[in-house]
C-alpha cells in the first residue's frame, strides 16, 4: 500500500499535477495544523498582502518587520476598523463623552477578535495540531473572557452574566439562524445537509451546562432562610463549575485525540473546488507570539474602557445595561467569526457554520462561564450560576429550539428564519427590561402601594 501510494505520487509529480499531489500528501499523511471551524470561518475575512515593496528593503530586520505589519494590520477585510482604537484611547484620556468611548471601544474590538484567531493559527503552524487545537480551545473566545474578567474586577457581576449568556444566545440563534437563512436562500434549489455527530456532542455538553444553571436557581428558590440559601447556592455553583471544567477537559480529549476524525472532516468540507484550502504560515513563531501578546493587551485595554463606560452609554442611549450586555457586546466580540460562518453557509458548507456557532456556544457554556466563577472565587467575589428566571428560560428554550432544528441533519431557509425570530423575541424581552438601566422606576401594586427600585 505504501509503495503504491509512492508510485502514484511520483506519477502525479512527473505529470505536473502539483496541486493534486499536495492534496494527496496532506490527507494521506494526515497533516493538519490544528485548524478548526473557528479558524476557517475567520480566514474567510482575510486578504493576501502584497510584499513586493517590503521585499525591496535591504535591511533584513526592517524587511521582516514591514511584512509582519502588513500581515497583521492589512491582512483582514476589517482593517479599516483599526482606526477606532487610537480614537478610543484618545477620547478616554481626554475625558470626552463616555458613550463615545464605549462605542469606539466596541468598534475597535471587532477586528482584534479576528486577529487573535489569525495569530493563534499562525502559532499552530509551528507547534503542530495538538498544541494548535489547545490554543484554539483557550483563545477562541478570548474577547468575551477578557471583558468578563474586567467586569469582575469592577464588581459588575450582572454585566458578566449578561454578556456570557448573550454570547451563547447569539451563537445559537443569531449566527446559526442567519447562516441557515442565507444558506437556504442561496442554495434554494438543492437540499442542504450536514453531519449531526458533532452537533450532538455539543448539545450534550450544552444540556449539562443548562442543568448546572437551572439547579442553583431552583435550589435558591426553595430555601426558607435567605442567607443560608444564598450560601448553599454559591457552594453548589462552584461545585458545578468544577464539574463543567472537567467535562470541557474531556471534550478536548475527545476532540483532539480519541475522536479527532469527527472534527477533521470539517477541514475537508472547507476546501474549495480547486483543492486550495491549505494555507502556509506567513509569520514566524516568535513574531506571532509577540503580536498575540500585544493584541491581547489592546483587547484588555478596550475591554476596560467598555466596562467602565457601559452605564454611561446605557443612560445616554436610554437602553438597559442588560440589553447592551446580552445583545451588543456578543455581536461585536464575535463579528468576524459570525461573518465567516454566514459566508460558508452561502457556499453550502454548513458543517463549518455549525462548528463555529455550536462550538463557540459550548466553549462559553462549559468553559468560559465556570472559569469566570472560579476566578471570582479566587479574588473574593461571590458570583454564582443562578441567573434570573427569564435568563435561564431564554437559555433553555434556545438550546431546545436549536436542537429540534438540527435533529434531521438537513436545513432550509425557514429553519433559519425561525431561529432569527426567536432571537428577536429574546432581544425584545431584554430591551423592555429596564431593571439594569440605572434609572429608578416603580412597580404599581395597587391604588396606594408602590415599590421603588433602583
């Protein structure tokens, strides 16, 4: 078998079919650089940089620096949004309107999220598929995690809960719904199919996360002593977070080692008709690592600006903090990834779109949220998994609706439309909920009874 494969490769090389030989060698030897649906989705927004001018520079160090700058800042279709970053920093330190700082910070975070994905993929080219997969698993939702940590440091636990819940809802309903809708319309003459195996794995883990959210809510509601019930809820939440992180570690073993073939199939689906899906590293290891550290630092800076100014933006725009956190923050944090998922749906490659939406939702649900609770535990902040009844209900119904939508392994535009409409209803419920707007309001109980809430 091995000699036959070598003879076939030699024949292909002699006949000049280098593309096909490259494809056969890649798949025959199982070479992979740890590319996941997240990477492939983000890569759809990248552009090839022209290095002809940079290569004319005689100094090797300066030439490599110029090429690196070109790849990092001009290698994405979102490069125009980088201009918002210096404006956000200037507006913050000049004490301009805080809503402006918030808006500019959100715009600046959009390309940074895509660039972090690009840089982790560049590192994966040099480290191999296993380390690359671990990097993707930990950095795939770095923006949400950094925003959550800064909100925790400001003791804004509600903002943390809202933003992470919003990321799950956004992936399950908005991203997946838009992908199925656009893909169904673009391919209306053909039936769209996808592999359910990966989706089933994600739903099992999402249901585990839902169980860990629902039990503290129920447990806290049945206690007679409020203080004792709160303490028990906190202990149960922390225990559940440890369980979820163990489940996530098992998911990584499942994805990277024991059942890797289920996830490698997405790379094959991501190939174009001409077989040109394999990319090469354009940055060195240390260059990629340094840029990753710098980009993460800028994300941390803009996240701090956004967290500090979210209440000011809420009061100025007349929108509740809950709506901004649940709807706006997740859309900005995953904009590049979401756009890539929609692009692949247009190309009738739903496996990649599902891998992006469900994989990101799973990562947030059983890794980012429990990690945030544990970080809060370490720094002495009491954060639990007991979301409000409306939030837990929205999460539960979103998981159930999405699971039923994908149960038969086929798709059409009506499924996407229903998911989008569910997202609109949930968004409207948070929009009319003014409890987190920062403005006092009243609840009328009768002719002469009112309760004032802050």
